């Protein structure tokens, strides 16, 4: 049986794709901050999960996921999504730093990571 072809080259992210993704990320963050909801939280969580799966690492993504974890922990305690002032500052800072690193991610790895996150969320009902 032949193995399926797997391209070894990384496809660089072009400016238009980078700008679109940066805008989506910023708008998702602002949506969670301005109108906290489970849907807004899930949307931003999926974006961060895709970035992690695509290979992004470092202080920015750690700050983002740590802040989201704090918000989730509080939701589990009180049953309501809310974003404190310090958390909104942390999310904005993390998103700005991630924006600066988005162009370094190969677009083929990012798109594969997005698909994997969507499939995972669909199977667990998120």
C-alpha cells in the first residue's frame, strides 16, 4: 500500500492571509472582552488551540492560554463567563504579540491545525 503524499515544504503566509488572521484574532479577543459569552470564549479558545497546534510557542501564546485558563476556571466556579480588567489587558497584549509572529507560521501547518481543532471540537460537542 502506498503512503499518501505529504508535502515537506512549508508554505509561507502571505500578507493578505496574515492580515485577515490578525484581524480575526483581534476581533475575537475584543468580542470576548466587550461581550463575554461562552460562544466568544470558545471562538477565541479555538484560535489559540490552532496556533498552538501549528507550532506557535513562546511567552505570548503562554500568556494567552494562561489567561483563558483563568477565565475558564472562574466560569467553572461561578457559572458565568467574565473578563476582569487585568485579563483584558493580558489578552490584548498577548494578541498583539501573537500578531507579530503570525507571519512566521507556515500557512499549510496553520490550516491543518485549524481543521484538526474543528474536528476535535465537533467530536466533543463544543
